[in-house]
C-alpha cells in the first residue's frame, strides 16, 4: 500500500542520522533516549536494516550502528522496501483479493502511480535527505 509505516519513518530517521555522522558509531539506546524514540521498536527496525545490509553493527560496550555503504549509494526506496516491500497504491496490486475486478476502472492508473512513486524513491539517496 502507499501508506508509509512507522517502521519506514524510524528507519529513514536512523539512516539519515547515521549519514550525518559517517564513520561514527551510533549507540541506538542513547540516540533513542535523546530523541524520545521507542528504543525496543527502533532496535527491531535496526535489525531489519542490518539483515538488508543497509546497516552494520559493532558489538560491545562502545558498540552501535554504522551505514554499510556511503549515504549517496543508499536509496530511500531500498529502505522503504525493507519494511513494506514494493510500493503499491492499492491492495490488488500486491496480490490481495479484490471483489471489484469486473468493474474497476482505476487499476491501471494505480499501477502507474505505484511505478512513479517507486521510481522517485529510488532517485533520492539518503544523502539527499541530510
């Protein structure tokens, strides 16, 4: 669906914060406290970004997270898809059931809209958001 989830919001906030301080390890707990963000939820977001190879983690007392690549090479669309999959404007484009197929007049428009949104998200890098 086209709606942006809270996971995407937090994921983008996190990668942008990391992009602003390249090569500096970010303590997720300290950052969450400083910004008033939910640490547990944020840590789940960070794990998903790590699995997607957008983040790397450093273990230990001075541990935390870093971007796995330069901010200019990480596209916003990549971050969105980690949490939501491909951007789709309506449920039927994601394989969901729709009882309106026989009389729907806007599916093609919604498919075009979805493609435009995905292309735009893939044009914008994390560095562009800094």
